[in-house]
C-alpha cells in the first residue's frame, strides 16, 4: 500500500515553521481519508505526528498570522477526524 509506505517518511520530517505544519498536516489529512486502507501501525504513526504538529502549532501560534494558525488547525482537526472514523 502506497499510503503505508509514505507515512513513515512524512512522520520523520522536521517541524520548522508554520508552513511546514500546514504542509505536513495537509498531507497527513489527505493520506488518512480512507482509514480502512491503513494498518494500525500507520494510524499510530499519523496520530503521534498530528499530536507533535499540534504541540508545535501551540508553541508558535502567537508568533504567526491568524490565517496560518487557522489553516494549520483546520488540517489538524481534519486529520484527527479521519483517524477517529
């Protein structure tokens, strides 16, 4: 499964800026749209990465634009919602 192959690479990317949070959370959100096609291990990796991205966003939200914070948080909510479905 291509998704199971891509997720470990995405979960190892560094979190450096709000743009990296947006990019990574968007990618994870898209990859988790069909959770029935993902292994339990892959879902755990995504869940942990979403948590890391959320913590990073929280630590920088006062230093970034409202739009960036909103975009990143929307993608993180979507990713979490996908995992819980």
